């Protein structure tokens, strides 16, 4: 399945420039920094906070929830 990616492009509206990014509380200690935006309609966006110029990965909220469940159960 093709998933859209979104670049940090201030000329586009309603996309990640409107995202409210938050850093994972588990990222800082290892230096593997991930940020998530959950305020965008119908998607969760994930990006590398060390290089925000790279495109963000966009997934459906249900896919993100399934991923988090897998992490919590140490299946991922």
C-alpha cells in the first residue's frame, strides 16, 4: 500500500506545517529522536526530529495505535 509522505513545505496548507509535533519521551536518552503529530485529520505523522527537512511518514490512526500496542507488548 502506498502511503503519502509530506514534506515540510510552508506553501501547502493543512499538512505538516500545521502539525503540532511532540517528541517521544523515550527518544532523548538514546538520541534516536522521533516526533509525532496527532492533530492532523485522519492521520498520524511521524518524523525524525534530528532532520525535520526530511519527509514525514503519514499513517492512519488505527495503524499508529496498532504499532504502539506492538511496542508496548515488545512485539515490534
